[in-house]
C-alpha cells in the first residue's frame, strides 16, 4: 500500500467537504493514488490526495473534494476534527443526489486498511481509506494527533431519470 511522510508541521483542525457538478482542477492537487471503479453503474474515480480525497462521477455530474485546507465549491461544508462530531451534508445535482454522513470516532474504531478498496498511509497511524459500493462509498480519515478516525458514508441516488419505454411499446409522444 502506498505511504508518505506525515506532515507534522501542520496539525489540521477542520476537514472541508465540497460538492460540485464540475470537476475541480485536479492538476493543482497532490495526488497520492488513483483508483478507477464504478458508482451507479457509471465510471468513477477515487483519488487520495495530499490533503484528503476526491471522488468523481463525471457522467452524472458529481464531484466531491474533501480537504484539510479550505475549499470553494457550489456546496461546501466544514467539519471540526473531533470525536464528538456528527454531520450530514446533501448535494442535489441535475442527475444525481448525494447524502454524506460524517461521524467522529476514536482511533480504536478504525477497522484498518485491509478491507478498503483504496488505502493510503500518510504516517504510522495516519490513513485515508475508501470502501467503494454500488451506490456509494465509505471513508476513514485517521488523525492520531486527535485520537480520531473520522468516518463518512456517502449514498448516491440518480435523479430525474426519464421513465423507460418498454421495447415495442408505442412512443407516448409521437412526432407529427
């Protein structure tokens, strides 16, 4: 599993979550590892960055950027790095909606990297892990300096799907 030297000069106190319909400037991010996969049956990318993670589902207009540094996006949320934190964020795009639940847990609650789809080690006990499901994903961001395993669960729901017309059925809106 990839690893890096943990930045001890900067102890973060807040994690920022940004949601947008347009992809962020990925060239400006410190990319550590990239994992292509699928969400809702569409191509997706899961990326661990130096500040946290990025999840992109371009075909459905969903991009989540999570960072220890302040971010600007259509929808941005702050989460203090604390075991007492509980938050819920929503994103409503044209083609997909998302709900993210954030829970601060003690480090002892971190299940480790082995079950994760993507895992990156920043230091001895500092990890970002992503577990990918069919319609969502779970992350852990561990902060040993806070005795914290910040857990997130994001569920995605397709929106504004046109009703399917069964094969051989008459078109309900014929052209004239």
